[in-house]
């Protein structure tokens, strides 16, 4: 470490009885790319929002280039040279790139915005930083990778010396990610400091200089990336050793259980969201559906499970045409479904775990008879599932809104797997989950496949797709570009397909 | 400093006095201040409200007022339990009242049978009218909040036209229908009380049972907790909305019918709407966030408050509008608390 750019000393932050940060010390050197890692709930987000002035610590000090600072707001932090790129971009989609970048810090001429100076300044900055972007492009029309570049430029325009990147690669293709890493290295070489918050071990290994690992609100480990291994970082994060690989025997697929034939979902006006997609998932195999978010995967899944009307084509479950059937009928026909958004679709946060676990089973025996609910049966079933899946919850009466992301997902997984339906659609099953919970869910998915179920795995996480799938479909702009057996897939080929490059003739 | 708070302290920190009780207390204080500022004695005003509502001799009055008010509370609470709002109670009640007045006047037959037909006719007509609002939302995307309210005005207007012109009572010349034959009126229990009280009580029990013990109640609660989750779990949302609105409207129709057949014996223009049962009922339902037992209690509380208000107005110089002010403060206070909790 050369010169210390940022120090946090003894940061304490409480939320009621919960201690989110417990005397956290963080030391970041100038020009360093510093990873902050930890499982969900370890206190990373709290620490970052304190450093960016969004929250005030209950105790502790922050030193910037050796001087103590007190940020009362994010504006305060920005004025001191902090910049943050949030996971969900904070941009105006209908405005141009330059308008977004200068927003709130516009060059003025009298009472008016000096548009020429603003636009010129942005173009200049982009050129100087070699972050290629057209200042006049409308942000809503840009790809996610470019939007992220706009966010970075926005911070640099405000002279940020320290950049906080919160899970920046979650929405990127591998190629876009490499582009981002390139930019990060260049910024670091110029003496800017980068705080990199992520779950992804290989990215930490690839780009960072140092790692600070948090667990339960405390710093448990400070490491030099060059002197550690991914396995050691995981052990620090979880406090135990976790298998990073998924063991599975070769697939022995049987009859097709889930089929789509020329399935189409129209959009208002533009290109169809799902454009004549045909796919087939057989018993005993996991088919991965890869693609950058927003290329029609969500719509395709909604059309398969009955949450969205088809504008053409057919859907079949176990050979039975369910095209006209509603959600209840399709579930009856044999679909279990873990939705992408577990908090707003997959559960009712205000309702108890027992009620959440009963949903979908509540109409017939053993939970209901002749229209009457058997509360005792609901309670017993909930207790059994909570125990079997190891959900950490006070009681089955507690609302699931109190659970962590991983435990909430376990509730969803427990419910959907207990359907024992022949078809399982798992959409982003481990998004936002920590290593331990991810490992658990991966094991469950493989077990389902080994039990002869047809699993459709939709994920934006290439490593997950590669680790679990027997066959991989790549979706781009509403169509399936390729169907690749797992053995012949690599991050590179899939990445190119995800960016819309046609597969080379093989 | 100690890093881990004491368990006892944590429990105390988490403990919150029940919102409704606090809201009522707060309203009583503000209301008392208002009475005091106007130069009257708050203690006396409250005592008059209390005895006016709950003294033995006044209880029948209170129950008579509570019957339609609790009925309209259920009208609002049932959709609210599923996160829907029925603002069209006025129109539905008027349709029920008018149908209940017309059937006995034109349908010959034994009294009890005619009365039953009138009650059922009122419920079905008002229920279908309410379901129209749900249909507007599921088929045409008109938010139910708007469609239910806007459908109310034509119903009230047309009913008013009917009793002013085609069906005007020729004997009195007032905007009201002719009298319902005596045989078709609701049985009197004692004094001012009639069978309507028992009908609403029975409906309240049915609503409680459906809410707690049936599949339909479970599905409605889940819809209220998260409508997307309910749809994902296989609840047929469109059909559910229609049925719930039908049930809600049917109860509103029954309330109208009970007033017509039980106390006014004819449909009088505007008479059903002046006491604003719909809005008091909506407030009571909101107070309990649609949970039926709580909503019924709140409805009873408001009924007592309002009946007590009449006594207070008679005995002191304080106008009974004070009780409406108290009601509103209770709701506002609760809304503020909810807002605060959401933000923190």
C-alpha cells in the first residue's frame, strides 16, 4: 500500500437491535482496486452507504487523504470526490448522454445552461478517458454496458477520486465485463481508487489488488489478492469451506416434458418480445437459458407458466397442450416455478411462512377439503418444510418479509419442489444469494434432474449456466440463437452469442 | 459502549402500543381541545356521547344505527381484504333500496315470501351492479377505484328520477315511492329493532367464517398481501374480483333493502344517503385494514360514537358534527403512523 486514500475506523451502525456494522476498519490505498466481499447481510451495503454519505454511522471516523470528514449527504460525499455507480442505474432514460452526465452540475451562462459547453465538456471527458460514448445518444436506447459507462462518466465529471462500484458486472455480458475491467485498470493507473463490491470470486481474483472480507458486520479478513485463493476467500466469507463445483453424472434424458412450439409474445408496436421460440426440455436434463437480461427470457417464462397470454404458437407440458390454460391449470398439468423476483412474485412478504408455503396447495387435500382450509395441516406442512430445507425463521407464523434473501428463496424453493411436478422452471434461482445459499440451491436443482424431472434454468449468470446445464440455449432479442451441448460451451462462445453474434458454422 | 443491546431493551424498543387504541386516544384529546376552545366542557360532551350511546335505554337506537353502518363496513372491508376498493356503496345501496321498495308494491303474494323476494332481488341487483365495476377493470383496465365511484352517480341519479316521476307517490306528492304493504315489512323484534339486525349479524358471521376458514378467504387474503403472488400461485384473479365485488355490492343492496323494508317502508329520495353510512363504513374498514373482525368492531364503535353524538347535541351546546371530526382524526392519525412505519 502506498499512500492511504480512504480510511474508515471503528464504524458502527445499528438498526434497532441489529448490528449492521460492528467496529469496521477499512484501509484503501491510493490507486488501488479494493474488493469488499461478504455474504448477504454481512454489512457491505451499509458500509458503502456510509462511505457515500447516504447514512451516518453511529460511531467511528472516516478519513479521506488523512483528514477526517463527516458526510451529511451524498452531495457532501460527491463534493469530497466520492462517486458511486449503483447496481440499478440512476439515469434518465429519455434524456441524452450529455444531459445525464451534467445533470445537477451544469455549466451555466447566467440563468441558462450553457448547452454547448456542457456537451463539449462531456465529449472531451469521454475522449480523454477513452470511454467511447456518443454524447447525443438517448440513454434509453443504449445497451446496459454503455449505460454503465455513462454512470462512470457522471462520477468522473464530478471529479470523483474514489469510485464505489456496487455489483457492477451483474448486468453485463462477459465481453462488456472485460471492457469494464479495462476501464477500471486505467482509472486505477491514473491514481483513482476503486471500491469494488461483488459476490463473484473470479472477478475479484482477476482484477483487485486487495480484499476486505466482512462477515456478520465485522471485518474477518484483509488479504492481498495475489497472495490468496478463491477458496480462502470463500472460507473467510462463510466461516466454513464450501464446494465451488457442482458434481453431477452425465444426463440420461427421457421423454420431452416441457415444449414450446413457435411461441410468440408480441409487444406494443415494436419487435415481438418472444419471436417464434421453439424449445424442448426432456426428463432428467437441465436446460440452461442464457442471455443478457431483457432479451425476452422473462416473457418466455411468463408465457410458459401462464402469466402472460401467447400471441402465437403453443406450449405443451407432458405432451398435453396447455396453450389456452391458466396458471392453476398449468400447475395442475405439472409445472413448478421459481420466479425471478422472489419478493414481489414468489412470495407475499406480509403473509406468514405457513401461508406462503401453502399457496398453490391450498385448494385440495390435505390442506383443504370441500372448500374449507385445515389450518392444522397448513401449520404441520410448514413446520416440516422449514425443517427439511433449513429455513432460518422464528416460527411458521412469522411473516416472510423478515427473512434474508437466501432464506426467502429457500421458502420459495421448498414450496415449489414440494409440488414434485415433472417440470421445474427456475428463473435466476440464486440472484443476490451468497455462496452458501447458492450451493444449497444448486444441489437441489441437480437432485431434481437426477430424479427425472425436466429443469429449465434461466440465468444471467454464465458460470451458473455452465456449471449446471446439460444443454444451453442462448436467447437474444426474443429469439434462440443457439443450442449448445454443455461440453462444447465456454464462457467466450456463449458471451459472443449473448451479444448477438451469430454462431460460426460448426 | 456495549455493542449488543440488552434483550429486554430490544423487546421494549420493538413494542408498540396498538395503533387503533392510540389513534382513538389522540382523537379524543384533539376533539376535547376543540370542544374546550369553543367554550364547552369536554368531559361533559364525552359523557353525553358515552351515555347517549350505551345507556340501556339508548342501546336499541345505537343498534339500529349500527345495523346499516356495520353492513356498509363489510361492503368496504371485503374488497379491501383483497387490496381492492369499492367506493360505489352509495349507488349499490340505493339500487337495493329501490328494488326492495318496488318488488312488494308490484308483486302479489304472502308477505314473508314477498319480503324474501325483495331482499334477494335487492342483493342480486346491487351485486351485479358492483360486479360491473370489476368487469370494467379486468376487461377494460379502468381502475376499480374510479369505476366503482363513477358508477355510483348514475345509479343515484336514475333512482332519484324514478321516484320523482314514474313512481312518485301520488298520495303525498313527495319524491318517494308508495308505502310497502305492511305484510311485506321486516318483522319487528322489539321497539325500533327489526329482523334486519339479525340479517346483518348473520352476514357478519358468515364473512368472518369465510375469511378464516375457507379457500376463498385464503385466496382473498393472499391477494391482499400481494396480488402478483396470488396470480402466480394460481388464483384466478379476474373471476375473484368479480365475485368479491358481487358479494360486496350484494351486501350494500341488502343494507338498502333493510332500511326500506325495516324502518322507512318506502324508498325516499336521498334518505339512504344522508347518514353517509357508506363513508363511515369505509373508514371503519380502513381502520382495520380490511380485517373483518376489526372492521366490525370499528363499525360498532363509529355507530356508538354517532348515536352518542345525537345525544350530545341535544344535551349540550356542542354540535354532533364533532363525532365526525373525531372519526376523521382517528383515520388520519392511523394513516400518518402507517406512513412513518413504511419510511423507517
